C-alpha cells in the first residue's frame, strides 16, 4: 500500500474548506456553527463526540471525514486505544466496509502521530 502524506491531506482539506467559505460564506458559517455546537462539551465531552463522529465517518465511508475526525479526536485528547475502540464499534455497525475504512483511519492516526 502506498504511503499517504496524511498531514498534507489534512492541510488540503482545510484549504478546500477555506475556499468553500469564501465561495459560499453563509453555508459554511452555518456548518461551522453546527459543528461547534455539536462538539462542545456537554453531557458528552468533546473527545467522546469526536470519537462518535469518527465512528460515523468510517460507517458512511467518508475518507475526508476520517482525516478530520481522527485529527479532532487527537486534539480533544483521545488516545490511540480510545480511537481503536471507536473503530471497533464502527466495524460492528458497518461490517466489512467498516474494516476497510478502519484500516484507513488507522493509517491516518499513524500519519498524524508520527
């Protein structure tokens, strides 16, 4: 399997989102407000919410979402073990495709923590 430059992928995703914000500012402002409200500490911590988002990203097979939410989970203090357990739940909920996208998420985790 070819080695991915995960940090470059994350940078490109952020640049793309910034471009969207300049092209469709109202939509992206609303999206960012929802994102911040949904991931704010509450009954669940930001870390827990990011782990949930990562599991959903794997289940719905969104590669860019995996990059974003592995990074956000790490920033929120998630450990490798917590991320791996979240991937286990994603596999339970999505079967074989969840295994493939969990391998991708593990590659992202390794790329962001090296």
